[in-house]
C-alpha cells in the first residue's frame, strides 16, 4: 500500500489540487481518497453576479441590472439583510423592495409598486435568494409581490463533490463525472472541513498516477471558489496480475 499527501497551491484556484506521482510497476491499481481537509471559506458572490429586471413605470420600460460590488465570502441572514440587500436597493427605485417576509421568516419577498418582471439571475444569486428552483421570468403585478419558494443557501450548496480526471468512475451524480468523494456541507464559515472517506475506490491504469487532478465542486457540479488551500490524502494499492499456469498436457 502506498500513501500520499498533497495540497492545492494556486491561490487563484485553491479548489484544484494537481500532483504527479511515480507510476507503480503494475498495469492497474486501486486508488482511494482517504481524507480532504480545508477551511469553509468560499466566495459566495462576486462582481459577476447579478439580477436582471424589467420595470414598467410612467409608461416606460426600464431595464435594471442589479450587480454586486466586490466579493462576499461570508454570508448569513443578518449580513444578507443588513449589508447586501441595502446595497442592491441603492441600484433600484424606491418603488421596489426586497425583504424577508417577516422578522422570524427565513424566506425572501420581492414587492413592487410598479409592474415588474425578474428576467434572470446568476447561479449564485439564485442560491442566495432562494430562487434556485423557480421558473423564470417571474412576473410581479403592480402593487404585488412574490415570495421565494426555497430557503436561501448562505454557504453554497448542502453537498460538495470532489471530482477527478481519473478514467473510471467510483460514484456518479450525473452519469459522466468522476466523483471520488462526497462531502456534507454542515460547516459554518471559517470552520475546519475534515472529511474522511473509504467507500469510493477507483480502479485505474497505473499510468494515470503520472497526473492526478482533483477539483471541489458544489452539489450541481458547478465550480467553487475556495480561498484557502485544500489538503488531500490518498492510498494506492497495486492490483495483483492474474497468473496463468500451463497444465502438464500443454508443456
């Protein structure tokens, strides 16, 4: 049994860990990712995120694109309510309001004095606003409102996957991706993430050891921006080659 530890080193892509290891003297080997360790520091919104609106006011059609100024790597209900929503409101008329349904509610509501249509939103905005399973466009009549159907996902999705470039699949969430670890995201921002795994074993050609690539993705297999290194441990076991012995008659 061979044991290896390595980590991600590119600060622009801490979600990706690549390593080149010696090729074992065999045709096939079994690989298991035994542990993953990092910190729960993810970018949940950045300058690329947006909500696209159309507002009908004073017989005019007014497109609006609400954008994020800067990166957010910590989010909860208080920060969403006190920091992000006021920032968005500075980009729209007072006739439109985004708020929680009530003081004790976890669902968001968008209301408008004017007729309003939500055309689309970026993937991470849909997660954060609780729009991720709604059908777009979303229409709001003048003087009406719409309550989001789902709870906000403050720290990305409840499940993460570690995927690889290995030629065989140990676990699949979509039929094509090589998933080698499933991580339940019960962590608060800043927590140490330590996940152990012994269930998903990959049977791979030994030549694959020359270049191993692992990437952390969310439950929908979307890229994650991680801002702290990711540490990975793997074990590799060489497969026994089948032996063929000739019978006395074949000598």
